């Protein structure tokens, strides 16, 4: 019981840390029970793998390029890459793939995830840390200067001092983006993190290809404006009508519907991967070898039905003939001596006539 309580507390702590760091994969999941959270974090599923990918990419952003080259169908390559990353962080063994897949004991998985999240929280360059004081800002600036003055970035420093630097190198751009993002969040400025980089790049571009870049930028802005206009026309049903009545589908209602659909898809994906996937992949059942018996019985029943149908038609025909003969015997249809007579009477009269006619010759 104590072990389960510790696992539940640890799962809640990991889940709350993911939410505080702004992980988009837990955004919209309104999980409150520790059992559900532990099942999400410790059961094999694509959602758990995506969460682990996000954590590793937050620690080392350059690993996103490796993830993008791995196709979704090549799950083993992704597991190997995540295992290698965990081994480099000295948090697991080189062949500890069960821990990455979610097959290890839950307590060990939760400790592994918590250690990765501690690395994210301790890294001051991660954009998810929103509360930065002025002292932290100065420390970040000193770290940036130290990184620029290091021998590894001597070439980058020459490019930085050169006004024709176009473009910034990838790792320097990423570091500047993180620095500008943290600065804008501290000062309450809502400008985009890339503005600082864009201004520097714009100054360098205008020195060599100013007119071409300006033409491309104007064309891009025009195409973006036309696309936004088309989207606005398609979303007119979200706005209020001219009569004052609210729209049938409001933005709030759509957000609730999207959130519900996301939760349903996540729940179905989890249930399918844990419970129903094995049943869906089973082989089809083999047919019984005695199916010829059922086929023979079916043919016999069909023949019996045909005979019964023939007997029914024969009975109906016999009844119809009986009625016709009765009508011939009882109805008066034949004229004789000015009156209608029945067929038996007419035949009897003809019989008597032939008897009288033949009696002289017979004697």
C-alpha cells in the first residue's frame, strides 16, 4: 500500500510538472485521479511516446531533426534513439528499451520521467521558465557572452561582428531566440521571439539582396492576407448575425467540442493499444470440416419445400376442377324443348332417345 501511494504521489508530481512546463500533449486532459495519470504515463501507447519525445526535445532541441527523419512506421528506430538519448544522459542503460516502451515497473518509469523533467527545470535556456528576475537575466547574458567568446564559437563570433553575416548559425539563433523569449515574458512584452533575429537578419539581407527580399516579403504578405481573408469568409458562421442573435456555433462551443473530441480520441487510442489491438490482429477462425453435412441438409429442406409447394398447387387445382364439375351438373345451361336443362338431364334424355331408336333393331 505504501508503494502504491508513493507511485501515485510521484505520478501526480510528474503530471503537474508537465502542465507547468506547458507540454501541449497534456493540455486539455482533465485528469484528476492518480490511477488515470499513472496509466497515461506508465502504459505503452503512442501518446506516452510523444510525451517522451517532447521532453527529450525540450532538453536537446537539436534532436528534433533526428525525430523528423524517423518515420512514424519505424517505431523501433524511434525507441532506439530515445534509449540512446537516455543513456547519454546517464539515466538508463544502453539496451534499456523496456523503460522507453513503458514495459518497466511503473515506479522506475516515473523516476525516469521526473529526472528528465528536473533537467528541463534546471536548464535556464528552456523557454518554459516564465519567472525570470533581473539577476537571472544578467546571468543569461553572461552565459551568452561566454558561449560566444569560447573557442568553439570563434567562427560564429567573427560572423557576428561582420555586418554581412547572413544568416545566423543554427545554434546561435536558437540561443538568441530563447534569450529574447525570456526577456519579452519578463517585461510583459508580447512581441514574437523571432523579432530580434529577424531585425538582425533583415539588416544583413538588405546589404546584399535587399530589393529581392523585399519583393519576396511583399508577395508573401499578400498571399498570407488573401489566405486569411478566405479563412475569415469560411468562419463567418462563428460571428454574430446582423439581427443580434448569436451564432449557432460559437467559438466557445467549438473549443469545448474540440476538447471533448481530443479527450475521446486520446481515450480510444489508449484503450485500443492496451486492450483491443491484440484482438484486432488475431487470425481469422478456421471453418469446420463438416460443412458438407449442413449443405446436404439445406438441399433436402429446399427439395421438401418444393414438393410441399407442388402439393399445394395440386390441391388448389383439384378443388377448382371439383367446383367446375359441380357447376356443370347443377347449373341449367342447355336448351331442350323451349327450356334450359342441366347436363345430367340432357344426357339422360339423349340416352332414352337412343334406347327407343335402337329397340326395334335389337328385337
